[in-house]
């Protein structure tokens, strides 16, 4: 189910919200949790009922593994059992993800190497499997470390299934969510949190419906229809358009998820911090999909980083981390190369910082922006051939002759999308992000500042505008991952 739809906003969410706090007013603490878990399961089932049994089996299977790991003692007699159990649990999660996400990738590579023609399975990817699998693996690892003791099954289920973050994140840690659900102060309606949540949700809706969807539709049409080398201006325009639309699409989901969480007095972590203001790729990945980077850093990077070889160990661990990130994003060699290229850029930025070297701001900012666009081409292109075709077009100056002879840019790209693109780039570079808006609005509310009313009116206007165009909402881009 998509957040920015009439069915979710005016039917599903009000029922869940009021049912939750009615139970809270009756001091039915356990029933509150059960209600929210059931609502989250219904939310997932409404997305695609075909995968609901797999989802349920996965979360309950991991609970058995995790609770067993937590119950075993740390003495040497049980250590081997614990290690084996952890390995089996992680492998089971990876195999499940691999079956749905990478079966066709594996078959196509076998066909290429052996010159065979094994039919592809065309397996449909369960919604959100990449995201909840990461949270389940983190839960198993932390259970092995003894960090989940004291959690009951309701705590665990709320951590995994809480519907605002279930499908596309933010990827949360059990240490962030469980204590908040346990806090008795969070079991009553908070008008302050609802106000902030409404503003965040309105910002997310506007980013999704008014910016991301129209840009994505046009850019996808371009990349899916490439049969020959496009002209230089088109290649740059659509590549930048896709780069911008990806940010607005994913960050809009994060904003809406954070806003919905606040309705239940649950603070979800910030997932984006103006990534297109970064001046190098190390800075960019500190700002982009922060919770994913945090997970990869905690569970992949630290597993590979060799402290005895601080320099080479850092670079090796960084490349492995980005290799995993690329393969996680999609079943294709383009994603693998995308991950390695990003890892190389991060290592380069780190090496420059270690040696105290840096470019002037304008140069470093421009190089980073161009690098992000080039990486996005590799990310969204359906094949290396398409990616190479677009990359070649970026430097084909001769193709601009048509525009020099009077061809209209608006006629080529439409009248509305170019204006939206310019406006959205301006927002990325020169305006505060939604995190800043949230902090300012919170401060105005806490200090009874009249400027809080201006923020509320602005949020209301964004929401009304979004509702007006809500009948043409597209799925979030990260649903495919």
C-alpha cells in the first residue's frame, strides 16, 4: 500500500491511529502493541497478498533463531552452537533474498558462461524484502552478542513490522524502536507530535506527487526507449532528471514514514541530509540513505576492517562494503560496478583527506555533482550497452546542432517538467531540508512562537495540492529493490 493514496490517508491510517489510542486510553498496553502489529501485517498484505505467508514465516523463523541465540550461555560449551546457529540464520535469510532477487541473474550468467539456454524464472520480488532482511540479520547478530535479551515477541514484531518503515525504511535498529514503544509517555496522544508529523507527511507527499512522479515518468521513458545515441542535451537533461527524481522519490518516503511514526510518538531516524550539497563522495554517503550506510558500516565494514592494517584495511573494507551495497541494490552487473565505482570515489576522497588535500569548494562540489549523475546513469540503465550509449552522448557536442539552428528546448522536453526540474534543483542546493523544517517547527511549537502557524499553513497548502493530484500516484522507485 502506498502512503500517498486516498485509501491509506482517509481509511487505513485513521482506523489504525484511533484504534491504537483508544486502547491506550483504556490502558490496554499489550493490546495496543497487538493492534499495531496486526495493522502492520494487514498493511503488508494489502501491498501484495501473494508474499504475505513468506513474510510471516520469515519474521517468525528469525524470532526462533534470535530467541534461541539469546537464551544460550556464553560459555565455551555453547559457543560453537551459537556460532553455528547464527551462521545458519544468516544463510537462511540470504538464501531467501537470493532466491527471489538473484535467481534470474544467476541463470543468465550460467547461460552466458556455458552457452546454454536455461529459461529465466521471472520471479516477482516480495515487497520490502531487501529492507526487512537487513533488519532481521541485524537482529540475529545482536542476539548473538546478547543485545536483545529482555525482548518479548511483541517487542520483536513491532520492531520488524512497524508499517511506516516496513517497505522502504528508514532501516531502524531495535535499540531505537523498542524502548520508545515501552515508554509509557508515548502511549497517549501528543498534539505536538501529531502537528510535526502532519508537516513531515505533507512535505513527503508534495515531494513525491508534485516533483518525483512527473520527473521519474519522463526520465524512465527516455532510458527505456534508447535504441541509438541521443543528442548531448537530452542525455544530460534526462540523466540529471533521473538523478533528482531518485532523491525526491526516496526521501519523500522517508519524510512520510517519519511523519507517520510521530503520530504514534515514535521517532524514526533521519535518512537524508541534503546529499546533493556534498563536496565529495565521502560526504555524499554520510548524507544519502543514512540508515543504509549505518547498517553497512556496522555489519559489513566493521566485519572486514583490519585494525592492524589501518590504511589498507580501511580501503579494502570500504570496497567490500560498496560491493555488497551494489549487489544489494539490484541483480545485475551494472549494480555491482555502480557499487565499486562509488567505493573508489569514497576511497579517493578519504585518501585526499588523509593527506590534507582538498579542491576549492566550487571545483569539488561540481566534480561530486557530475560524479553522482554519472553513477546514477549506471544505476538506472537496464544494461551496460544503454549506459555506455548515454555516457557517449554526454560528450557528443556535434549533436547540439539542432538546438543551435533554433530547435526549442521546451518543445524537446515539454513545458512543465523542465520548470519542475529547475525548481527541484534549486530546492536541493539552496533551501533547507525537511530535517531543518522539522527542527524549526518543533522549536516554534515549544516556544509558542507564532511562526509555527506559518509552517502549519505551509504544510496544509502542500497537502491540499498533493491531494489534488493524488489520483495519478506511481509506486516508489525503491519498491523494486
